[in-house]
């Protein structure tokens, strides 16, 4: 029996072949360039760290999603990163603790999880993002949302849609406006996120039912949310400040993307605080990225505010690669003039040099052949 196990890849992992890898490099470069242009300095944390560092830097990080194993050098548990954001938090709280705030950092790298998400079996993804540390106010939120939109547009995404949410919505309302017993809060959060009216009533959150209708196109949904807030908070809504902030953020990016609101959305916002957003693109499956405000644990035991986003452009890369036209390539025959070849590469030609008499230009994917000092189409 032929042994083919050596040629298999584990479930959820795949190779990027030349055309797709070229698009991935271009998308990464385009996104990084936008973030760099906004003053975000790139950092490169390692692919694995001590599990404790990755799991304890921010609330909501899930160690069970990480590949873990014992480090033979320290005998401590290591983990492959499933999210780069906690690593940026560690860098900000340690090596760059003395840097001026707000601190702007960006990154790009692969992340790995034990299993895929929902119906998507993918276990390794490209993650790019930016974090603004030391401020999570309205101006900071507007900056990161606008930059995330610009980065995806530069990468080739079209028909962008941004969905805003308020991750701490239930906590804010449960304290006074719509009181909930502490042991009911998580269940109400879960049923609101699932948009399950029956489950919400059963969880003791009947008063939260109107929030199910504060979703949809931003302008209409924010008016509905404001009306609900005012009805339960005479003399000044509990959510008034957050609603005003959402309107300011929306005003900054109006015209660059379609805006929607789902204030009770929680999926993917395990560690965000007052603000969150999800970005989608036309013709691309699933979300391309998420972002929002959160807190970073500092060395002194305190914390500091931060806001940022993470983009996962693999689905966009697949779409762009599928429509990528063949690249021109210039075949250089044996004995070609090296100076001419260098000149042509300098003006943008991609060259493929013959290594033997039997090399076939067409078989090697070339569209042109160097004849003398000129490129001639095959």
C-alpha cells in the first residue's frame, strides 16, 4: 500500500500556492502601509509565549482555543497564539510601558486555534491589526474605524459595511434602568445576542425585548435605541453618552461604508468594553474584521484603556486571487544580455531565466521572450 500520509495537512490548514501567496503579500503590504501612514509603528511578537501571559493579559481570552505544550527549557506551559492583540498589550505594558501615550502600534502575523469557528474549519489565519493604547474615547474610536475602512479599501475590498455594537449594554442597563439580579445578567446577554425573544423572557429579561428591534440601518436603529433609553431613564438616559458617541463615530465615516447597528451583538466581543464594530465586504463570506475598546492589564496591577481592530483578510485574498489576471513574465534565453535584463526588471518586468537548452518559455508561464534588447510577446 502506498504511504500518502506524509503528503497530508491537518484539518483546517492549507498551503497558499503562488497566485494566492502573491495576493496575500500585496494585501498585507497595502494594509500595513495605511496603518503606517496614520502613525502606527509595526511590532512583531513571537508566535508562541507562556500560556499565562497570553491568557491573563485581557479579560475574555480563551486558553482552551490555544495549542499548548510544555517548554523543555523552562518546564512551563507554552501556547501558540490564537490572537495577537494580547501580545500587543504585553508589549505596551512592559517594553513600551514608558512610551508616550497614546501609543499606536500595528502588526501582521499568523494565528492558530485548536478548532475552527462555527461552520468554518480553518484553524490558521492571517491577522493584521492596529491598537491605540492609552485612550478609548470617541476621537480614538473614530480614528480606528476610519483607518480599518481605509485599510480594507486599499487592500481591494469593496462594498464595505460596518456594524456597531455596545458590548457592555446589558451591564449598563442592569445596574439601574432595567434592573437584573447578578445571576441573570449572563443569560440575558446570551439570549439577546441570539435574538431569541422566548429565551430572553425565560431568562428574566422581558424588559429587554425592545432592544431586539433597535437593529438595522444606523440612523433608524440609533433613534430606536435612544427612545428605549429615554423611556426607562426619565431625565437623562443611561445610554445617552454612548449613543452620542456612536453618532459622532458614524458621522466621521459616513459615506465610506454602509453603517448598521446591533447594540446587543456579543459574538466576537469577549473582551471589548463600551464600543465594538464588525466589518463586512461585498462578495466576501463572513466578517473581515472586528474591533473595539478594551482594557490592558499593566505591570503594577492596574489597567489602561485601549482601542483597536483585527482584520482577517483570508476570505478577501481568496476572492481577489480567483479574479487575478495572469502576470506578464519575460523569458531570458541562454546567453542573454544581463545588463538589458537588469534594466527591464528595474522598470517592472518579471524575468525567468533559462537554465538549459530544453527550458520552454510557455511551459514556465512566460508571456514574452527577450530578443536582443527588446521584449517580444510569445
